[in-house]
C-alpha cells in the first residue's frame, strides 16, 4: 500500500538506477568557465565564486542523504526533494519563491526504435541551476561546449537562459525522435501502396505504437505546464529578456505535439490499410477456392449419376460412353472457366 508522503520525513529513491551519486560543477562568468567534480556538495563548494553562475549536475539518486544535503544547501523544500527522488513522477513545472522546478523525461536510445525514459529534474535559482539525472549522460556535452565558446554570450546571461537552453535541447531531442518515427511510418505507407513489395504487418507497427504512447506520456503534460514559463512577470527568476527563448521552446513543443498527432493518425490509417489488405488477400483466396469448387460441382454431379447402381443405364453399354463422359466433363469445365473469365470474377 502506498504511503502518505506528508506523514513521513524519510526520503526514498523510487527508481532502478544503480549509478553512484556524484556531482559535477560548471562555474562560468564573462571571464571564462571552470569544471570540477566531486562526490559530495562539500567537495565542490570551495569552487563557488561570487558573481558567477553555478551549474551543478547531480548524477545518480541512490544516495538520498547527499541529495538532501544538496537541496538543503540551496533551500529547496521537502516536497520538491521527494519529487526529485521519484523517477516515476509526472512531468510538471512549478514556480516557488526562490526557485523554479521543472521535471520532465529524457529518452535514451537503447537500440533501433527502442528508447528508455530517464527523469530529468531542473531546479533554477538566482545564480545556480541544478540538474538531477538518474544515470550518467552525454546529453549536456553540447551545452558545455557552448559555454566554453560563449555561444550567444551565454556566460554573461542569467540562470533562466541556461534553463531555456536545456529545455530547448530536450525539445530538440524529441523533435529528432518523432521526425524519425514519422519518416519510417511514411516508408511503411509507401510499401503498402507499392504493388509487388512485401506488405508490412501489424507486428511491424507494434514498436511505433509503443513509442507513440511513451512519447505522449513524456511530452503531453508540458502542453499545459509550459504556460508557466511564458509569463516571466509571474516570477522574479524569469526575466522578460528571456521570453523569446522560452517562446522558442514552446514552438518546438508545439511542433512535437503536432507531429505526434500526425503520427497517431498515420498509425491508425496504416492499421486500417493493413487490415483491409489482409481482407482483400483473404477474399482473393476465397474467390479462387470458390471458382475451383464451382468447376467441380457439375463434374461431381455427373460422376454421381454414373456411379449409381441401376441395372438399366444405356451409357454403360455404349462403345463411346467413356470418351463421351470425359468430353462432356471437359466441355463443362472449360465453359465454366470461360464464363468466369468474361465476368472478370478471377
């Protein structure tokens, strides 16, 4: 039975990651950027600099005491700590007095068309940004490079700009996944419409239907939540100058949502087309069997007549009776085939 999280002060990690908890600090300002690693918050605190931005990555959530130390150092509330440690938490955006919280999912490729969701929790403060991930990831490497090269003067901007950059990277990742999914579905559609090519089956669509549900579960809640980032005046930590960057995040989100809906419609259409193709194939088989059966019905009738044990059957004593029987049956069979051919029934 699930416990009421308001009736306990104990923190528990809800997830399956075995990655040891460790921290990475990126301190940057107009003069440059520095990177430092540590196992605890105490290891990296000496490298904090007044007037600089501090981006702390926390990898691995199994050490709940260390997670709590980090959160307490930055004044993060207990309920937010519980949300950070719950890898099953739904996507959400929350604005607090001294920090903003964004919880969403990253999809990591584990094979062709196979993805594993990983929770990403962002806590943005005045001069810091915390990112909590369950495992080590190279997802942020491009952002590190941008900071080192001071792309778009990122080192002179506030923490909300870094938040928008990370959110944009997340949306870009989903855009890449959903665009690839759409292209493959269109290829399947082309196979269905191309004669002489082996048709896809319902089994071929199973992986796309699973990925559709996974992406929808990860991204759909942001449709309502993203509005909290589009009104910087609602919180002092989101500046008006950063509004265009969050609008860009929203544009990418809308693209993902629209493409996702297009994939849903295409999946439904492909299922209908495959079922219709299977029905047509089965109808062709039944039609062929019906034609064969129809040809042999009159022949069976004649064989049944001549197989009866009556004493007086003139055909039995006729010299050409056997040839006559064969000729008649062949004539009937050919006549039925010609009739079906003219009717275009096969």
